[in-house]
């Protein structure tokens, strides 16, 4: 099964403009994400998909395979779909360009053992901090007994009215799709709840498509704000100083 990883990298993020190029210990954030993904031996090819010449230039500088895509895409999934038109693969993995701490072994857990024509999957991990549970940049997930997503929200769900015997889970910026799933997303308009919550993956749920959620033990952080960036810088600096990672 041929597997391609694509890292969408948009320059004009509403919360953090120029985020993929943010400096982390003398390397741009997109370099850290790409380098982590490249460590996987189960991923055949890795690309960055961007809409910005500055990001393309930085990718060229660091010998990162990069595909230019339209500036009109409103979601990372649509950007992945455009890039997939020029890359033949069985599975397309989306790793958000703001996951510099992502573990390649974690990414590999989303690769299916067998592939249906329609396949869409998303990693999730248990929330251990009450701060993360109420942070609306963390998308919370509830699933059915077969681990298919029932709902996603920026609010803490489920609500503990009758029981506290449960764990909160948040989705990670690692998803996998077949071409049919990508095509469905690109050709299907937003539903009402997706418009309200601003969560791309709700497009599958609202239209009755299965989105398999895979629970992993992940100690990662999406860089959504400058304060997140400072936290990640500290972690990577410590890893460099200890020799755990090298430039």
C-alpha cells in the first residue's frame, strides 16, 4: 500500500500569520514538521503543500519537496485534494504544519491495514489537563462503540451531568484519506454545524460518512498561538541540549 504524507502550510492564518515560517531554534517550524514525518519508514513520500511563495522558497532552501496550490482553499483537506491530483497514492496522510513535536510512530498508527474505497480517519488523544478541555483551539471528540466519530466540538463534550466516569479526547492534526474521501469532501458543501463550529471533519459526520477515530498516547501540541510557540521552543531547546535530537 503506497502512502503519501502531505503537510498543508498556509501563510495567512487568521490566528498566527506566517506560522509555518516561525523560528524554532534556528529552523522554521515547517522544517521541524517535515523532518519528523520523514523519519517514518512506512511513509513512501512526504510533501509540503502551500499557497505562498515565501514558504516555497524556504522549502527549496532546505530541500523539502513542495507543491504550490491555490490560495482559494478554505480548508487543509481541500489543499490536500488539489495536491493529490498530481501524486498517485493509495492513502494520503495530512499532517498539519503546526505539529513540530509530532512523533512519526504516532503518525504510522493511522495507516490502515486494509483500505476501503471510502476511507477517512483521524487520530485523537486523551486530554489530561482541564485547561486543554476548555481551550476552544482543542477540538473535542465523542465516538460510538466502533470508534467512529459521533460529534466534534470546541466545547468540552460530553457534559458530565450524570457521571464523571469518562475521559475527554481531542483530535490531533493527523488525518488519513482515500482519494474517494478527499473527492467527497471537496465536492460537498459545508453543513450547518460545520459552519457554526468551524471544524472541517464535521463535513463527513453531518453527511453520514464514517470518520474512524484512532486513540493514541501522544504528547504533542499544535502551535495555534505565539504562547504555544514559546512552549514548543522550550521543549525543542531542551531536546537539543540533551542530545535527544540534532540539527
